[in-house]
C-alpha cells in the first residue's frame, strides 16, 4: 500500500533545484526577451521605442542638457531699455565658430540690475528676451547659423549685454532621435 501525498508531507520532499537557480533562469529569460525586442525593433524609430520603455517603467524623459561652452562672446553697448546694438563683429564670430555642424550656440539676453526695462511693458525679462531674439534674428538673417542650432535664454538683472556660448551639441543625425 503506497502512502498518499498530502499537504503535510510536501515539506518532506526536497526540491530538485535550488530556488535561486530558478530565479536566475527567469532573470536570464527576461534579459534575452528584452534584447530580442531591441533587435526586432532595430529599424523602428528608436526615440519612440525608448520613450515607450521609459513610460512603461514610469520614468520621465531626461531634460535636455545644454551643450558645454567651449567659447564665448559678448555683445555690450546696449542703451538702457534698448535691444539694438552693433552686431557686425558678433556675426563674424558666430560664422567662424559655427562651421562645425555639431555645435550649438546658446544666446543669453540680460539686463542691468536696476532701471533697464522694456519701455512699453516695464519688464526686464521681456527686454532680455528681445535682446536675445534680436541677436538670434541677425545671425539667421546673415546666414551665420542655422536656427535649429540656436538656444535662447534670458537672465534679467545681470548686466546690459547678450552672451553667446558655443558648445558641442553632438552629431545632428543622433540628435534626430537615434540614441546610442
């Protein structure tokens, strides 16, 4: 007469494999599945694929990082409340530093700490934005830099100037949504 297997006797039976080995095998299969997914979507839009993976895991997309500045120029000589300045030297400088298509130029408009405001609105931030926009428009109009390589910032309350910083932004093909 054979003994029936009851729930009380289950503890007496030793498992054939260790529990950690099964967990390791599960992890390995998940990794293989993940890499098969990546390989299968090799021709797909990688930016959308990675965005979907980030969304699936509840991770927010990283904020864009400004290029690290390797050269700077400054436009001085602004009258209080004015966004007009002589930009001839700035355009020549930008044309020279922007020859490398992997660079971007950050244009930061600023105003003096006191009394330097937009005459129509009384806002220092609007005047700083006008100064940055005026410089950017001149660079694009003179074909010194492509508009997609310009980053505009404002910093009201620093000095009556516009600062231009050129930095390495990466390969344009990779920036178009093909992360490595």
